[in-house]
C-alpha cells in the first residue's frame, strides 16, 4: 500500500523548509561563505556542502558545512595550520570548539546555525585526494548534477522516515544511514515508496552502484561482509554505507515491510515514549535483572569520541563478565553527552552458585587428565568420572556481579587510555533494585533512555 496523497502532503508540509526559512538559510550561507573567502590566507575558495547545498535538508535542521579549500601543492603541516587558524577566525566572538577527524576543523554556533568549517584540499577527482574530507565537495558537485527537482521531497520523506525508526544519521555510533545514502537511494529508485519497496525485499549484501563501477559479484567480494553496499559514485573504493550495521539494516527491512502493509504517520512523527514510573521500572528491572553502572561524563570530552569509546568498553566489559561465567543476555552503553555515562547489563543471574563445575579432558588422554587434576587440587566435590571425562567442582572466585563490578571497574579504568580513565577515576555507582529506582527518579536526563532500554521494544512493532 502506498502512502496516501493526503498523508504524504501532511508529512511534506512539516518537513519541507518554508520559502522564508530557505531564503534565510541561503542568505546566511552566502554571507558567511563570502566572509570566510575574504579572510586573509592562502585558501583557494569556500564551498557550502552537505544537504543544505542540495536543498535536501529537513525543516528545522540547522547544520551548515563549509569547506575551505587549499591547493594540493600545499604541504600537510601548512594546510592544517592555515586551515585551523582561518576556521577559528571565522567564528569571531561566537562560541566554537575544535574537533578532529583526520585533521582539525572547527564547529560552533552562529545566528542559531550549527556551523562547521572544515579545511580540505581542492581536487577535481578522487585520485588527487589527500584527506578523506576532500571527497565531500566532489559529492556536492556530483549530486547537484544528478538530483532532479522531483527527487527533493522524496529524499526528505525518506530521511524523516528513517529518523522516525531511529535509523538515520551519519554519527558513527548510530551505525545508521547517512544523508548521502538516502539521496543515492532516491536517485537509484526514483521515489520514497519505490525505495521502501526495494528495501522491504532487500537481501544482505545488496549492491547499489549508480555509476556502475563494478559487477555485483566483484563489489560483494570487495566490500564483504557489509550488510549493504552503496558504492560511492565518486570513489569506487568506498562503501558509503560502511557504518551501517546488520541490526540497523534488519530494522529498516522489517519496518519498510510493515509500513507498506500499513502506512502510518507514526513512522514520520513517532509518538514520544512516556517515561516509566519508578514502580513500573522497578518491576521490569527486577524481571530482567538489570544492573546499571553510572559514571560521570568526562568534562569537555568530544561526544563523537566518547560514543566510540563507550561502545568499545561495553564490549570489553561483556567479555570480562563472561570470563567470570555470567551469562549476559543484553547489554548497552549510553550517554547524555553532558552529565552521565551509563552501562547497562541484563544478566541471567547476577549471583552465581558458589561452586563451579569444571569438566576436564576425556580419560583416554592420560597426560591431560593428570594436568587437569594438578591444576584443580582445591575442590568442593570430585574428582570423579562422568561419562568418559574427569569432573570436579571448585569454589568460584566471583559470585556476585554487583560487588565484582564495584571492585573491578576502577582497576580496569586505570588501564584505560581513553576518556573512560577519567570517568572511572572516582568510584562508579553500580545500581540495582531500589538504588536503581531512586537514581532513576532523581535523574530526569536518563529516564527516556532507561525506559526505552527496559522495555526493549522497537516502537514500529506497535504502529
Ligand atoms: N559523508 C560521506 N559519507 C558518509 C557521511 C557523510 O561521504 N558516510 C559526506 C557527504 O559528502 C555528506 C557530507 O559528508 O554530504 C555531510 O554529511 P552530513 O552533514 O552528515 O549529512 P548531510 O548529507 O548534510 O545530511 P543531513 O545533514 O541532512 O542529515
Ligand atoms: Mg548536513
């Protein structure tokens, strides 16, 4: 079933910037680009990139990406120095922050716009690229050529739809679909509905290759094991959808299937999830066996860096818990990017039995059996033969997950070289049961997240 014309219009009315908004954005962009251009320095020119330059941004989106281009003749050190100095200067008295990808750039707020000023090299084709952000201007030029006026509303619908199911964005931690992929999908398939039709039937490792750089087999081999392969039209060596995870891809396929069966405005404007009451959270947390570690957000840390680091730390902690025989059924890491970092674990049992069964080698391997017996001298029961193996039960070193985390996290933190080291320099709060509920009730900033986690439900299943 397609989206009815009436629904389509209602969504578009909300997500298309008004002519007044567009005029303001364009006037500001032109004026700021001129001002940047006229600052003293060896730059070649200034290019507005990103969705605003192609009129594919959503109403209310305030981000603007300016690329200051330098000659490829310029050496890297001068380029970085000049670029950073110019970018800083362009913000005048407005607040800004220096951020780093491969080299420094600057972001800040001017007139309510979230402005990024990114130095890059001026190139005509990707072979001349010296920094990965050099591609962005080529994308802008390519898409400005390819996009038809009819594509623009379709792209906005697709972006908003993806956003509604929580699968949109270029932030690496989101593992989601970046804007440029939404644009490429619409160029390839024509309309929002057609894109969803295709997505709903899509199998893993599907290849989208606008410029037909490769045969499908070759592309799949080259970008194995990416769940979706979208060849960068201006750089055949790159999958623009590389950050998309299997899980997000699977969500998109499921949601598009369900949407086509029963289109609903909820996908575009998801109803706000009401935070659980303390009592509701207590009941769920008890059934799930939730344990939450609360750490302070490391002051001044860049959120992009922190997200990457907490996801890595999350995986590390899972293997540490598993080593101690805890069965981790679900886990996650989250931050509000200002006050708190949270790690959440759902353990099958937070307290393990005191004795641990250890199954040794088959009795036929006499030498190994002897080694096994030598290593396990202090036993609770055994040694005995079960079937053809030697078995003992020993005392567990760790039985209680909460006290283990309490004791171990600061020790693990000391070995970290990331922002986690700072976050773990004070004793973390390890919360469960009543303590978790009272923290939940006192901290509004974590309620939406913990509600979502505790419910563990993809909202589109009820739309
Ligand atoms: N980009 C890229 N590959 C990605 C993400 C981003 O090459 N995986 C480049 C693209 O050239 C993109 C630009 O970075 O146009 C800016 O990215 P971003 O601001 O995240 O997205 P927009 O395309 O501007 O979309 P929107 O802001 O509307 O979400
Ligand atoms: Mg953008």
